[in-house]
C-alpha cells in the first residue's frame, strides 16, 4: 500500500502528522511519534507574547527588592546566560532534527512584525523543515474591520515568506466572512500550505467563583465537519497544500479528510487520549480499510470526495442544509 | 605594562584576589561581607579557575563557626583556604582562630569590619569585630580604600604563606566594602609573581597525610604547654619584615608602594594623627588641605596592626612630632584606652624605657573614638582632632563625630569645613529602592569609569525599612583619583526621583550654591513651581539652583517599564550634568542596557532604548520664579499626641537627624519603648484597600492575612453611629442575636504597603460586577481625608472585649487587636501575618526571643518598631540576642518564669493566712486555658497586689515583685529557617528536648531572606538560591519529623494561605501545650521570585502539591490514648511543577540548566510522594503504636 503524500513540498511517508501539542516539548516523544508512524511532527507553538512576558517577568522578579536594603542587594544568584523560551525552542528543533528522519515543522505564534520575521529566520537556521504560522488572533477591538484582519494575515505571511526559504504553512481560523476568498488570497501571497482549522482557547465561566476560566478540551470527531467542508471546497482550487486538523480520532476521519482533498491530516487529541502508539493503530486501520476497498495509494483517494469530484457539488453548499432537514423529517415525522 | 582599570566595590576587589589565590572558600553569609562569598560562588559556578588552574571549592556552611572549622580542616590537610566574614561571624570563628595561629597555618580571612552587637545590633562598619580577635595571634592588615582592599588582599596572602602567620585582612564594612571606585586590577600574572610556587608547595607539605603520619592538636600538660606556646615567638618577630619585603616586591611589580606604617603630610609636622581603615583617606585629604594653608600636620596610616612593630612605627613618625592623636574605630569600655592608642602609647613608653628617648622628646599622646557603626567621619572631624592636638591641654579619650553631653568626651567641629576639590562633580540621588535608582547609578559609575581620564566613586545609603525604602546615592566624578570616604555634603547635582521627597527637610540641604536639581515631577514645567513646598522654593531661589523636570513615571509607563524609572533618570543625569558629552553618554547607556538586560531578553532592551530616546524630549528646564509663591509647609514628623520620647528622640531619627541626638537623649542600656511604628504614617502606597460593607460577609479573612496589620475590625452599639463622621462605613453585625450591634472594618490606609493580599483572599464578590469584592484596592489620594476622619473615629470606639471573643475561628480573631503593627517588612510579607496573629492571641502576656534575621530587622530596627501594646498598656516584650542562640535565649525566659512562679507560689502559700485561702487557691488552680480564665486570673492578681500593698513584710514585698507571674506567661521563640535549620539548630534541638514550655515559631521562607537569598537546609530540592545556582540537589530537612521523634513535643506545620483555620488551631494548641512546641510556618517571600500579591495562592499550591503537608502532632492526644499525628491536608493533587514553576527560584533553573531542572523536578516530585506516604502511614497508624508501653 502506498501511503505516501506530498505536503508543501515535503515528501511524507503517509498523511498522518502529529499537530502542535505538548507531546512535542520533548525529543524523546518526537522520536516516539516517528517510531509510531507519524509522517511529520509540528512542534508546539513558540508564542512570542509568552516569551516577552517571561523575559519581563524574569527581569522584574529577579530584580524586585534588589538594591533597596543594605543587607540584601539582590535575592538571586547572578546568572550570565539565561535561555529564554526562544533559545530552548530552537535547541529543541536542533535536537529533534538530529534525532528523527521525519520532517520537523516549527510552529510560530508571533506578536510583532519583527517577532514573526526574526523567529521564523531563527527556526529556519535551527533546521526546521518548514514553519507553520499559528495566527491566533481575536479581533476584540470592535473598530477593527474584516478587511484589516485579512490584511494582517496576508501581511504576516508575506513578511515570513520574504524572510525564509523553507515552506511556510498558515494555520487559520474559519472566522472570515468569505473563507474561500481568504484562502485564495493567502495562496496568492505564497502560502505553501493552509492548515484548517485552528481551535481557539475560548474562555469559559466558573459560576461559583464568578471568574473567567481558560481551558481547552480535546476535540471531538464531530468537529471534522467544518474543515472537511472547506478542504473539499478548496481542493484543486488553490496551489497550496491543504492540511486538515480537528476531530481526528479514528481512521474514518483520516480517510474522510483525504477524500476531501487533504494532503496531510493532523491529530493531537487522539494521541493525547490514547497515547503516542495510537498513531500506528490509526495508520493500520487506514491501510486495512483501503485494502478492503481495493485502494492502491493515498493519491488515488485524495480529493475523491472534493467539491470538484463529487456527483452533486451542491451538497457542499445549500444542499447540505436541505438534506439535514429532509432526514429530520423522514426520521421523526413519518 | 599598564594595569587594567576597573570599577569595583571593596568586597569584589578583595574577593577577586581571595578567589584566585585559594583552593577552598568556605563561607557563611553575614552583612556586609556576604557579597564576597557570593562572588566566589558565582565565579565557581561559571567555572572560573584560580591562578593555578583549579576551580576553587566554594562551600556554604551552617554558621561561621562551621566555616572556621571547615577552613581549619582544609588548611590542616594542605589546601589554600579562605573565608569571608564580619562582626558576630568573626566572633564565632575565634576558637578556631587560636588553633590556626597556634599551628602556624598560612591563611587569610577577609573581613568587612563591622560593629558588634552590644546595646543593639548594627550592620554598619567599625573595627569592633577585628579588635576582638587581637589576642588570637593572627596578623592583621588594614586596608583604607577599594584599591588597597585589592592590593593588600594579595600582600596578605603572600605574607601569610611566607611568614606562616594567618592574616586577617580587613577593611571598613560598607564604607569600603560597598564603595565603588576605580582601581588598577591585578592580573593573574601579577598574582603568580607575588606567590612563588615553593611557598604553596611548602604549605601543602605541612598538611596531614597518612603518607607522612604526624599528629597535631594534642593535649599538653603543665610541664610543656607554656614553653610550647613560646616557640612561635620568632615567627612573630620576623613577620613585620616579611610583610614589608612583600610590599616592596609588590611595589616593584605594580608601582604601588605600601609600608607597614605610612606617613603622609609635612615631614616636619608637629601634630600627627594615627589611625587605620578608611578614615586615613579623610585625614590625608584634610592634612593636604591644611598644609597648603600653612599648617604643619601629618597622618600616620597603620597597615600592619598585628604583629605591631614599635620600631617600624617609631621610625615612621617624624622626629618633630610634639603631639599625637590616636583614633580608634572601636570602643573598649573600662580599658585605659582603645587598642591602637594603647599600642602607640606602649611604643613610645617602651622606647623611653629602653633609654632611646629622653623624657622631653616624647610627644603627648591622646586617644579618641570615631566612626562607630559607620558614623560619618568627615574632614571637619579630622580637623577637629588636629585642632585638639594644638591645644595646651587636649582632651584625652575623646570622641569625635557625636555630641556627648553625658561624659563630655566629644570634640566640637565646624560642620561647614570642606576640602572637596572644585574639579570634582558631586551628585546626590534620592530614590526609592523599587525604582532602580541605585542600580542605574552603579551603572553610570561603570560607564564613566570606562573613560581613562575620569575617576569615579559611588556610595549608597539604604533604608532600614524593607518596604517603601528610600535610597540615597552619592557619586563623585573627577580628573583625579577620588578618596573622600564620606557622604557628599555639598552637591552640585541633586536628583530627586520622587516628587514627595521634597517634603523631607533634608532634601535640598546638601545642594551647593548654583547646583542643578533634577526633579521627577508629575507636573508640567509651567505649573510645577507652585506645587513645590515653600521651603523648597526658598532654597531653590536662595541657592540659585537650576531646576529641570521630567515626568519619569509617564515615560517609563509609556515604554512598558512600569515604575522602573532608573533608565529615564539616568539619561537625564547624563543629559544635564555634562560629565560626558551627551551623545557619547547616551550611546554608552544603551551599551550598558544591552549588557545588563541583554541576557534577559531583547524586548526589555528595546523598551529601555525607546525610553532613553523619549527621555530627552520630555526633559525640561523650569524657569525659576523670583519669589516664593507656595504656602505649603513641611508636615510634622510625628503628631503632638505622640509620647515625649517619640517626639524628642524617635522623631529626630525619622527625620534623618539622628546624628544630632546627643548621648544624654539615648537610653544607656538599649531599652526602648514599643509600639512606635504607629507614629510614622509612611504612606508608601498610592493605593489602599477600600471596604464595601454591603458586599462584606464579615469573615475576617482580609484582616487575618494582612501582613501590616492595617485592617482592623470593631463591634459597637448602633447608638454610637450618631456621632460618627459622614462617610464612616459600618454594617449590621451578621449573625443572630445582636440586633443593635454594628460591625466596622477600618483600613489604616497610610500604613498600607499596597500588597493587596486582602483583596486576593476576599471570598465575597459583588453580584452585579464580577471581580468587585468586599475589599478592593483604590487610589488613596482622593479618599485620604475621609479615611483619616474615619480612622480617628474608629480609634475612639473602645476595643472589643477579649473575654467575649471566639478565639477558635478566623471570624472571631478579627476582633482581637494586633500588637504587632505597621512593620517595615516587604509589602506582602509572608512572615508577619503569623506574628500579628500570635500577638492578637497571646500578646498581652507574651515575651518574644527573636533570632537575628528579617524578623529582628522589621521587628526591631530603629527608628520605629512594630511590637506594640494594648489599651491597658500590656503587650509583647521583645528582645534579640544573637542569630545562633535564640532558642537558648528564649529558654532563659522560660527558666525565669518558672523560677519566679515557683518562688511566688511558695511565698503565696506562706502568706496564705494574710491573703485568704480562697484567693490563694484560686490563683494557684486557675487553668488559664481560655481567655475568660486569663481575664479572671488578672482580676485575682490585681486583688493580690492590692492586698500585698497593705502588708508590711519582706515576704509581701517579694511576692509583690513576682505576682504578675501568676498570669500564665507565653514564651515565644521566633526566627527564620536560617536560624532554625542551620546556625541555631543545635540549640533549638536542645531546647526542644528540654521539655520546658516554650513555643517556637519558625518563619520558614526556605532561604536566607535577610542577607539576600542564600541557600539554607530549608531550601527545597530543585530550587535555585545563592550557593545553589545549579539547583539544590538535596531535599529540605524535615524538621517536623525530627521534632516528632522526641514524642513529647507539640509540632505543627502550617500555611496560612492554604488553611487559616488550621494555622489558628495549631498556634492555640501549641501555646496551650505545657511543654515545648514547634510551629513551622510557610512564609512566601520576595526571595521566591513571585508577585507577592499571589503569595497566599502559592501557599495553597505548596500544600496542594504536597510540598508542604499540613500536620499537627499533639502529645496530649497520645496521653489520651489517641494517635497524636494528624494530617490536615489532602494527598498531593497538583503536580509539584504547577506550584514550583510559578516561582523564579525554581523556574530560573529551567532557563539556565533545563535538563538538570527537569531531573531535579522529577526527583523532587518522587521525594514528595515518598514523604507523603510516610506521613499517611503515621496518620493512619493504630493509636497504641504511639505509646511507650504497648499493649499487644
């Protein structure tokens, strides 16, 4: 069975990619992901804001109370070389590249223009096979227009593309008025891949403590619907590779995504829930399913259910809505 | 070859030599010598090698006694070994010092000389400590400047190896140890040239080895001890010549020539002052100045004080001398004179006795004391001494620098006498500790010091308060090397980094005529003038001061730097002062910022750069008006209602005028009134908590945790509301049965430090606005008048009746008046809430023995102290003995109480006939467990006293003097982990084992907080501390389990932030337990590297993670047949790192040694689980297993 696929110019041995998660914080785990069958690893995101915050916190807290009281002019040993998040991240890339043969994709969540460019360059220098830009951005300012938000994405992409030679993917949220056009613009701006979709850390409320709480649960298989739709719609219409992420818990979701046209399928939740070795199980099940149905390769299956290839393309648009209503009627109103 | 020039402080200058010339550095932190050990530790952790290519072993011990023992051991086995110490630390080394000298062992101890604790502790500099060691047989070499601290460190090392005498190399604590100055740096090659290998090999060869077995340290008998003691004489005879020869070699190498006794001044002087240490520099300046005016005076610097060479001394004295004044920076009460004076007198008289001097040619010699505890020693004082020598009948045994109206020892001096060179730029900066002023100034000195043609000096005066502390930086720059080891009295540049400081009387007093004043002002250039206090306006006009302003807080804030205005103010200094060309200076500041913050992140650097650029745009010169327009006076230091002592004495110290207090005003035995912080409204926070009575559930949590006792509650009758001022807040008392009672919570807002722990702990929220609690921080200024009025009314409400309060709940305790209030501890301190709590519970019958450390500083450092008294005049009596002996000291309190009570009981029974058996029995049988019982006992004692006063017998008078002992006395032994786990551990262990009724409260911050974050045995595994830069590899000592092993000690581990009720319960049980009790109290600390506002949250996480399991071991339960071990917290339920990595002390390691951090954290997690299992097993053990006699 030929599971090979090409994702933004990277030759992958199969479409299963471990997406950004705490699993990639450790080289040993990255190695285990490779051993379990993952075709590539997206590292956890380097958050520029977090690095800045940590730098500030470290500066503030190590100097707090210093030079104020004659008996204690400082409270911590003087340390010459601190390794902040960035250095450790880059070091991890280096070590991961040495440890595994599969592509190691760095993930970057920038804050400032300089941050996006500078960190992307340093990731490339550290040996990242590609960079995934994790544009996590909530336009909370109600003066910001949709156009401005879109421009921001395009601008970030352009800058990073201008700074590095390795492939650059963009992980996106679905919250654009016209996502298809947005994808097109990013494609034209040089995106090597679009990763659909980002899961936001959405706040929750603790009603006993009257506090806003931050948490992110694992994804559910039902969450594949939105990415599935857009991958099916975009397949064949953009030059960029497409990666699906969200809701992959079994071979079924992988197969669906590939059929929609995904070049790579990413998962984290399933591995966090079932352990790293579960990747092997997923691939085995995909292979078994394909064998049972006589598929010879992933390429053969890729895009078979995309908008361009399905018998009734309207199913991806208004039709989907109609069909659900019809089903609803037939099930309960007969 | 030209020597490299660097700017260093004295500690680093000395440590740099010590480190490079030794193989072993064993240390224990003590101010002001701690930085020497810290530098050594840092260099070792960086892998720096000594001149022989080895990284010295740097080891922190449990005490200076331990350090001396370890040094003795490493010396005896042939390693080049050293230590750094001061004051009480040096005293603890004395026993070993006799041994080391007796065995003719080469070593140098570097001492930042400091006062000894007598009537009070002082961290400041004088020679009391080194003088206390002069009989040990050690050679003593005194440095007078930062350059000398560097050079003589090497000369001492070389001389010691050659002479085989151990050396104390000392320099003045703070004045030299902490002064930054420019010096010629000795290279490794210089050091190698000074210390020939054969000397090192010979030292090594004298070490003990089984290959050449010998024994040393025998016990000798009357037959030989005496003779053996005399065998060392030749070594002492030769030593001065050896030292001088080493100095000559040093001069050949470096061009800097030193002599055992160096004379400066007119070669034909008639008047000469003899002294050692930094004061020499002052005298040299003064002598030079006076001689240019035609005087004929001189100064003799003593460098080698021991062995004292009379012949060398006399040789150095000009033959023309008629009068000599010997200045000692120490006091030896009862002696015929201070030590150096006696040596000089002896030198002259021995010479006369030998017949080498004729009677008439002997100069008159007088002695005097100066500069104790870093008391300023200025050219004016030096001149006074020289003037005194010119008198016909000069005063002997004088003092200079103080006004002694008690014994009339002091010399008058003209404070306006000044010798400063007009070419020297003299700048004084008034800042807050928190705003980074000192750091920026140290930086400026380094920047300026890089210019080969400019010399620089910096000295920094710190506050005795740890929160809201003020710093004063004294910087000098000039074309000539700068000596002047005294504060600037006439500054041509004054920077005031806080607008409010202008209200201090001393702010502009040291500004020279025509000086420049740089003011951080929230007001604009066109409006600031009218905002200045009247006195400031007047001074500015009179002295023709040029005024510049900048709104530094705005510039800092706009560049994301919060309240760190250091870079902004530093830029202004360079822009205005003209010390360096402006552009060059700006470029260098940026360079320095890159160097300082580069390792901490690019963003921090960028923000600083932006702030620097914006500073110049925001710096404005103010057109000074020609007339005074303000009528704003400077507020009174203390109100007229304060007690007389506070008004006359304390207020002077508070105003920064303590130097003016004459001896007659000060208590002669160190006894001071308590409760003086209440007179000092420091208003250090711009924010204070505001109470919302409608939301409040009256739980008492906020007051419970307030580290500064600024939140108080009272109950009062509804009817009293009529006289309350408008805006006075109160609410009906929640709870049934008190319909007419109102509840009020008062914030002592001007005493608040703004830590916001109260807000963090408040459980009540507004239903309409999430996040708005029953207590919230708000700007103080707009509500200040209302708050003051409310406070005045609050204080008029009578205190709550203690006998009616429920002591067993947090809710009840809020009504007890704290007798520990408004301390100078850090904002949000984790220790003080515990002290406040015990003062509320037991304060009126409590006596406190306090180990030296943070708690003795915020608890006992003048001018104002927090231990207080109640409206009846009762409250904690407090004392600090030493660091190492606190448990023993407190045991002494108990022994007195027990002895006096026993005697009182005996007398009471003897007088039973006269007193009536009912009263006698009641007095002796009262259980005094509940507060109501204690109140009843007080009534009985009062009745007893009344009766005794009517009896005319010796027994009655004796009993009267003891009758207060019938009220159960609560003895508290308080200290930090440095004391309990390390230096005082042996004593603590012994006191716990004594079975006596003492209560030990260990305020466990898990690190030496007061001396700046050195590792203790309480420091947890995986945490970073000084001397554990790579993370502490060993787990924290379990002091609780050790104490529990005795079986009869009440032990508790508490954390107020995790379970305040358990804390309260444990403290009450401990106090009630009639034997020894030990309470280990988790105390969050700025040395943990946390936002102190989250201190309580961290306490909870410490417990939830299992790092700090809450336990109680109550022997009374065992007596009742139950399991005495109670585990009061849940099994670990969050990962240790969830707790630990909120703190810089742990997180730092993940950024310096990530893999090691991971390894140690895993180890710590594992260790914690194992410990938990032990606890769990103990808690679930069958009751009989805790009994001495088990019935199977």
